[in-house]
C-alpha cells in the first residue's frame, strides 16, 4: 500500500494526545471519583485536557477506514482482501479482551471486560469486509446516515421490555452486562463507530487527487463541518443528547457548549472532531520537519504503540502508589480502579500528569522507531496484524 504521509502524521498526532488521556485516567488524583467533564467539579484546564483527547478515537477509526480503501487499490483480489479484513477484525476483538484489557486493569481475573476502540475497529473491519462489493460512495452515504440518525434511537417508542430494544441497544448505546461477579461493558457501541469508519473508507478516494486540490477540498470539508457544528449547537435541539445551558459565568457556559457526547459519538461530536481532522490532513505535510519526523514514527505503528503505552502507564501507576506509601495488599485490581485503593486518596496533580505524559511518549519513541523499521524490512505474515 502506498503510504500517504499526511495520514501517518495525523494518526501520530492523535496517538501522542491519546497517551495524555490514559495517564490522566490512571494517575490523576481525581480520576477515580470525578469526571473531568462534570461542570460542577471540573476546572477549565482539566476539562480541555479531556476534551482535546476526544480527537483520538474518531480520527483513529476514520483513518482505519481510509487505510482499508487505500490498501484495496493495490490488491486486485477482493475475496482475499475480504478474508484479511475479517481475520484482522476478529483478531482485534480478541486482542481487546485479552492483552488490552489486562494492560488497562492489570486484573488477572478479568472482572471487567471492556469493549472499547480496538474492538470497535475490529467490528468495523468485519462488517466492512462483508460489504466490500458495495461502492465506496454508497458506503459513505450509509456511514453519514448512521452518524446523522443514530441519536434518534432513544426517541423510538419501543415497549419498555421490548426484545428489539434489548437486542439493538448494545449496538447503539453503552450497556453494562453483569455476570458471575463480573461485567461486560459495551463502552464503544459499534454501529456509530462503524458509521465513522465507512465515511473514512469513502474518503480514501480523495487521496488520489493532486495534492493542492486535495488540500483545498479538505479545508472546505473541515470548515464546513465546524460551521455546521456551531450552527447546530447554537440551535441546541438536535445533534447531541447533552444540551448546553447557561452556567455560573461565560467560561463555564462555553464549557457547557463544548461538552459533547462521546459514548456513543454524537453528530456534533463527529462534526467537531472530524472537522479538526480534515484541517490537520490538509496542512499536515506543511508542518515543520521535526514535527513530521516525530509524528510519523508513532503514526506508522499505531497498534504497537497503543498496546505498549498502556503497560508503561500502568507500571508507572503502580510505582506511584508504592511511592505514596501504599503496599501491595491495598491495591485493588478487580474493582476497575487500576490498582488504586477505592476509599483512600492517591494520584498526582494535573501538572505532574502532563510531565509523565511527555515522559511516556518520549520513552516509547525508540521502540516505535525500531518496530517501524522492522515492519518495513520484513514480510512476516503476523506483522499485518500488529
């Protein structure tokens, strides 16, 4: 597959930003007890520390779809590509429930099984593999319909105990299924994320355009998306289930305006995050060489980076707990608190979170350089799954 530097640069940017969210999740002093988007308890800095990381999942999913389209152009055998996609999809779901879930919780009993972004991409690959005979234009239209309309599901008048509602809900909205002192959490309902992937797939054809023409088109799409976001958010009727309201001052009113729903990704969430993505894609290749060099390293090995960074952050979390005077018997892994004791204060202030984030990203640079080089120089079958 011909690589487009702008895709790897933008993917690298969001991979770097993603680590900030996970350091905050595991190590921030208030992350166990408070939401960074709860306007009653948050601060503007904490709110936007979380908000900026909203870019990661939708861009990651979108570009996964784009990469499938581009790889398809170099492979004439549709049946082989379908088979590869479906295999990769099931592999990613398996990886989510094993290696990724363990890296997140360090819980050897797997008391929490979390369906998140890697599994959502895996689900998307499976469905996309089954739909490859459909034109990219049609798939893009289907994706747009999903993104625009999926927020209508809650207003459809299903009976309270409707079988249809019970079957559909996990595909469209977060759901928790308790079982045998454990829980399966559908954190990333797969249908809305599939919509984003299908749009990404359909957008792949734009990368065949001449560079300047593609840049102008992406600027136009990006600005149009952000304009629609502002207009629909001001109307405050449809596009996000969390309507904005006037707050104690203008700053917090703005936070309310920007407080968008990620689970599942609302229409306005998609307009805002993907609008920014299109602008990044438009200008990525004009970034300074130093920025391009660094982001390309992470953007070329996203899954490798994704898996390894969880383990690095979690090991640092345990070191933090020992340094704060806790002993192993106080660690709680089965409760979903990443080892941190539930009723005892632990964690670090936001400034320390930023410093650790930078350290984690820097620590992973050389391993990502090595793996990127290894992947480029070898043709082992398993490399396409990592």
